[in-house]
């Protein structure tokens, strides 16, 4: 499941409430603590919550009791911008080679 698909499962308008911890997606719809996809007015269903679990007053095992409904795909990695120093070095070499060929 993509991040966009996960976001649609936010527990609102009849949608189930899914949360992801790492790459695992859990259905927390049956929990009264996730009413309307909102947990304690702090967390919203349809999101990845690994960072929030680190400071939660409960352990991961609480979430792990819920049914697993899928796995979260990694976001596509952005192409790295070319290193400006590499470009400058390549241009310098091209200039020196061009100058040498003209001599």
C-alpha cells in the first residue's frame, strides 16, 4: 500500500482506520481509542506512526495485537542532485583538455 492509499484509510466517512508502524499496516478500526480515526486527539489514522510510538505511554505490542492488513511501500527516493564539485571538476578537465588540443 502506498502512503496515499494509507491516507485514505483515516477512519472517517465510513473508511477503516489504518495505521502503519514501520512498513506494517494495522487495522485499528475496532478500537474505541481510535474513534473516527483519531487517537487521544493526538494521532490520526491513515498515517505512519513509528516516530510517535517512541514516546507513547504504551509499547508496540499494543498496536501489534490488531490485524495486519498490508505493508507500506517505501516512498520513491528522489534522484540525488549532481554534486556541484563534481560538475566543476568535469568542466575544468574539459577546459584543460580543450586548451591542450588547441595548442
